[in-house]
């Protein structure tokens, strides 16, 4: 069964948040809305608007059609510079290499 457009957008946003390590609060700040408003959109109790989709796509540096294409297309379009380091949250420092700083 294929996903509907709204579900594809919600899934793509969730995948982008995960891939970048960003929070709903950070995305809300970009969109000019609260974390609660992002959460409602992600739960499907409020809709993502076309303007939201354009802003999300621009924020992640992808084409809006890639966002609308779903999570796989959206994350594949994400530049490697935007991806988080596995096991680390966005905004945290990388651990020092052995012997570094001694």
C-alpha cells in the first residue's frame, strides 16, 4: 500500500530530523512556529502547508519535490555536510582523538 502525500511529508520530515540530529524545536524556530506546532503537524492533527514544505526543503538544502517524494528521496538528497555523526546529537562536540589535547 502506498503512502498518501501527507504521510510522505510527515515521514520525510521525521527522517530529515533524525538524519541531521535536529529537534522539532530547532525546526520550529526555522519555520517560526513552536515545537508543539511541529509536533501537531508530525502527528497529523495539523497539516503541513505548501509554504511549510518549501521552508523545510530550503532549510535542508533539498528540492521541495524530494521532500514530497518521501523519506528515502528526502534523505538521499541531503548533503553529507548536513548529516549528523552516528551516535552524536547535533550541536555536540566530537570526542577528542587519542592523545589529542594532552
